[in-house]
């Protein structure tokens, strides 16, 4: 069974990350692991992960940037996010077949992993896929009531150039091709 690495980025949004974690936990696809990357939050995410994924905590690796607020302000002006450093480490240390990025304010459709693996298996020459997103309020509209995958807007594919400026949280890729190509997070 193909394994999926989820790079889950977190910063001070405990209520939102609960939705993201539950969308992973409630998946029928079982072969996944999480790299939980916390940008030194004042509201740490680790206790939330440990509570929600108690029975699956062995599938989670925790990374913390250990930066002070002053470090973050300086880095933001000079170098941008440090998330990329830890994402790179997580990808290189994983044995997963596929990688996705998930921000703390994102959630996955219930069949996302199954559909992702199916897509990559049916398209062996594709190395990247950019997913359709649907904006919703998880408090007002449960994820289960969102459009099905057979919606006509979801049946289109386009080639993806990972070097363009796109919201990377909707991109999945083959881990081995990422490593072979020498792609590095900025």
C-alpha cells in the first residue's frame, strides 16, 4: 500500500488544526504519516495532535522551529518562512511514496487519499498533481456535505509546473521524483 506523507504546518490556530487533524483521522486510507511542523507557537499544537491522534500518534513526527518572536520578525523581513527547512528534513527522512502539504486551516475530503493514490497509479508519468479546492466554513457546513468528487469541475486536469507561484497546500507529488530532481524548499 502506498504511503502518504502529510506536511502539516501549524502556527497558533488550535481550533482550525483540530479540523485538519480530524479530516486525516477520519480517512479510510490508513497508510499515512504526518510531519507536524510548529513555528514556535504560543499555543503549541502537540497536545492537540496527541489528543486527536492518540491511537495513531506513532505516525506523527514533531518539528518545532524554536524561534523567538524577534527571530520570526527578523526572518520574515530577511528570509521568509523557516517551514521549508523542516519540510525538507521531513521529506528526506520519510519513506512515503507521495507527499502533500496541509496548512492548519485546511481539511481533506473524506476520500482524498484514496483518490490521490488512484490518480498516481493510473498516471505513472505524472509527478505532481494540483488539487481542486473548495472553500467552506467547517462550523457552518460539515465536510461530508461538500461536493462529490464526480462534480464536473473536479474532472479536469492541467499540467503543473511546480516552479510557478501557486498555493502549494493543494499540491501533491511523488516523493522519489522530488528527491531525484534535487528540488529544495526555499
